[in-house]
C-alpha cells in the first residue's frame, strides 16, 4: 500500500486539500484505534500513548511544511509520524517488533524516526526532543538550508528544564524553529490547573522574547494558519514562535490509565469538540465536500490502515543476533 | 623537525583548529569558550581565528547546550561541546545518556550523532567536591558512548582528531592537572590520528603489569622510575579509550609478568578498573596470574577541599610505589 503524498497548503484551500486533511486526520484515528485493538487482543506488548482527539494538530502543522522541513515528536507521536508522511506499514511493524519496522524492533512506539520525511524522532523523555529541535534549527541556520524545524511537545514538557534552556537558546540565536505545545489538559494525571499558575501556557514565551499564541487545537484550519505564519517568521530569520494548541486526549495517558483523575462527563464534553467532526461541518457548510466525499475519506483511511496492519503482520520478527552491532555507527574507512 | 613540546591545552587547540579547517561542519559550543578562551584556556584564540558562529559562546545551560549539539549532529553538523567541568555533565545527563547515546540504536540506524563532548575532569586544584570528579565509569556504563581519556599532549591531539571523525558520540575527559604541563614527546604540527579502542603499551617491564589512564599514567611513570632503582620493572598500559576497551595488550603482558595492578583516580566502588579485573579473571589471563590482583583507586568519598585531604583521597605516586612494591615482593 502507498502513503499519500504530502500536501502543502490551507486545509480549506481546495477540494483536494480538504480531502487530504480529512483523510490524514482519519488515518491517524484509525491507526490509533487499530493499535488499541492490537493491544487489547494481546498482539502488541510494551505500552502505547494514543492521540485520539488530537488529530488536528499534526495535520494542520504538517500541511504548512515542506518535505525538507523537520520535526521532533513525543511519546504520543503516531499522529506526527503519519502527518509528516511516514509509512504506516513500517510503523505497525515496529510496534509488532518486526525486522521491517522503522527501528528494526529496537525502539517501538516511542522511538519512531523517519529521516526521509524529516522526522528526527519521537522521544520517550518528556521535553527531550525540544533541545534537539533547536540543534537541528541551528544546523539549518549554519548550513543555510532555508528549512524550519517543528518541536512538538505536550503541556507537561513545559515544566521541564529542557524547554526553558532550549527556548532561550533558540531565541538569542533567532533560530528557525517553531515550538508547538499540544496542551491536552494533562501530564499523565496532573491537570494543567495543578501544574501551572498560568491561564495561557503560551505566555511562557514572553520570558524568552518569543511571541506566544494560544488557539483552538481542534480546528485544523486555525492550526494551519498559525503554523504557516510562524514558519514564515522562522524562515525569514526572525526567530522562534511558541504556539499552544488547546486540545484533549480522549484515551488514557497509556494503557495503565484508569482515568481516576477526570470525569466521564469531561471526556464526553470534549468528544463534542471532535476535530474531525468539526472539520466535516466546516467543509460541508462551505460546499467543499459532500457527505459522500467525507464517507469516502473514512473508507479509504480504514482500508489503508487495515492493509498496513495485514502487511506488517507478515514481517519477520526482529532478530537478537544483530543487537551488538547496532549500538555504534560503523566508522567508515 | 624542531622541538615541539606542547601543553595538553595547546595540543587540543591544534586538533580543533585542524578539524575546523578540514571540515566546514565542525563547530564548537560551550560556556565562555569565545573571547574568554575557555575556563581552562583550551579554546584560546580560536574565537578570533574562526569567528563567533563556529566558536559559539552559550548561556549557562548545559542541558540545552548538549541537546542543541545532539540536534545539530543529527542534521549534518559535527559539534564539539565543551563542558567546563565534568561535574556539570550531571546537568546534561538526559541529553548525553538518553538521547545522544541511544538515538542511533533506538531508531534503527537511520540517524547518528557525531558529537564530541570535551570536559575537564579530576581533582588536584582545590576546587572541592562539585568541580573535581572523575566520572568516566558513569559514561562507560552507557552503551552507545565512547569514552576517551588522554594522558599526554601527543595522545590528546591524535585522539581528539579521531573522536571528531567518529560518527558516534564521544565523551572526551581531560584531566585538568595535565592542561598546563608540557609533554615529553614532540607533538607533530600537522594532523595525525590515534584510533579509538586501541590500548598503548607505555613502557615495558618484567615484574608487574599496571593499567592506568589520564593523570594516573603520569603518576605510574614516576613510580616506575623509582621502582626501577629497586630492580622492580613495570609494564604500563594506557587503554586510552575505556569504552570500547582493548584488553589484548593487557593479556599479552600478563603472560609475561603474571602480576596485575590497576589504578584510577575515581572512587573504587563501581569503577572502570573493576571491569579490567573482571576481564582478566574471567578471561585468558587467569592462568597466567602468579599474584593476587591488586587495585588502587580514589577513596569512596566526595573530593574534599583542604590540600592534605584532597591528596589523601586519590592515589599519589608514593601510594603507587608502595602497593606495586608489595605485590611484587610478596609474590616473588
């Protein structure tokens, strides 16, 4: 099966763009549902961090990026991978511990990277990818690449020292990086009310001379527009922007989560703000897509994810024989 | 070729200068490495020769500095990070241990991190417990890091050039007492490279094989000169990189001497010398041993301040002489 080509531009700019945005959000959701199902059936081990409910952010952001532009991602990173163009077969294969997985079975869900699509990797350490994104942006500046680096992280990461040190470095050197905080309300079980004395987390930018903007992270068009402006600013040498996308994860933090820290009413309330449903309303209202178009995108997404799972299942299990040789990159003669 | 007895600082600076000339992707970042010339003067005049883009002063943000270097290394650059004191690497451990060391392996080989982290290590300057540690054992215990400990200016230059060439993260631990000391060997002006992972036989003697790195190489050499007068002859082996660790010369030497002594400045508990012992007693040399293995290490204490306390906490020349003599004399 093939991965749809990346599409650059506003999700509402054309029928093609609208279809692409909807298809990609739907692919992310179906992918996460498939992962949850595979875990539930005992076919995957380890853990998983699902991004259901947060699909607008990766899709809106990546529609503002060229292939050469880079991203760093988080433990909740499946959506970022897919939106940047990763091959879902290799993603599922990785989760299943197969040789043909992105990491050859050595990394799993939290360590998928895809150099060809500019994905410098998910990260199992909260905030760990933020300084790395800043370093990649320094590379871009020093090598005059003209590219931008997107640093995805969650609300929890904003209380890590890594965020603060990296934000300051990016600002003093005016690096082409965009900091994207996907504020889904909770760092594991700690709500942002408990973890911050701030109404808008984007106000943290002020302390570093970085403009900060908070917006509806479930509105893919708003996400695109804010990212597009921040990317333009970064590429023109004006430095970083901090974007806070307010969103919500429908599922638990990981598979051990019993949702003791929030109510069912709260979760249901957020389900009415579903980013996919929201986008469907907008495209129908504007006459961009028909109900049949919409159904077709969901059908395609389901078909692609099922095909990816079936294909990935055929892979060979990763072989421990290669482990020792994989620690260091060989020194070329 | 004229006499070129450089200090380790000068030799390191020459290596960096060669690398900066050879490769446009090399740059240096760290605290006070620019106009100031580095906390120990190692970067010296490089700022004036290569400019502020490539000799990049940073705020005091060790985690941010190392993380930025990791990201730059992933995207085509070849950063050399200077951390003023190795103790401060504790501030940057996530980026060293969880990121730099693991990325190549963890993501399946598609990315690599050609990064050198140079830092000043060891005691002897009266800087006390937070500016004097020898942390090589920490790093050697993390798969994915190479750990280099140069013992002289000549060694430092050749090893640093190899470290910069290496496509993997290299922790380069420079003993601060060696920075200002002129070496006994000439340091060639141009580029030369000492491969990582190859031990050096520093001197040969029939009675005892000593394994030591860094400043302890200097101290064992001084001890060996004294012991020569007593007719006790020492072989000294400097692994130069403790990860990866080349044990072959140690095994070869033990076949001749039958006696092993290991020396380090770091606290004994959990130290790298214990790995040397373990490989000897579980490996091909066990049958060659004619004496119990002996080790000499720092006390299991934080490095204290007062000069007499500081000296007492780590092996000195006289400690080495005494312990080496004992093992040879008692196990004739």
